[in-house]
């Protein structure tokens, strides 16, 4: 699967979830906590969708979008070291 395909299918799923929780089409929540549903039965799988979509965004040089998706992935997968590593790798560098 190409990065573009991974991004497409990931965002398609994420946008369906966003619409289901009442967010306008194509828009993320202002706060990741408002978007994530950690008690959702498939929370682990949702975290992986956000994480993998973030990786595709990062590979396509969309680091801002990758950071937003990773923040939600972190809520779903708080102990996942890969998510933590990618958050650090996509962090804004000051200086």
C-alpha cells in the first residue's frame, strides 16, 4: 500500500468516526480529548488507525496533520512506545 492509499483509507475511517460523534465533515476536534473515545470497544484498533494515518501524513511531509493525529492516538494508546517515539520525532523544533 502506498502512503497516499494509507492516508486515504485512514482519513476515510477517521472522518466517519468524527461525523458519528457530531464533528463537522472533514474537521478535527479542537482538543484531542474531545475526539478520542478511550472507552470505545475498539479503542485499540482506533488508536492504530490514527497512528498509521499519522505515519502516512508524516511520510507525505504533512507534519502538522501528523502531530494532530498522533495526539489522538496517544489517548487511545497511552502506553505505546511507538506512538511516543513518533510524537517526539514530529515535535516542533524551537530555535
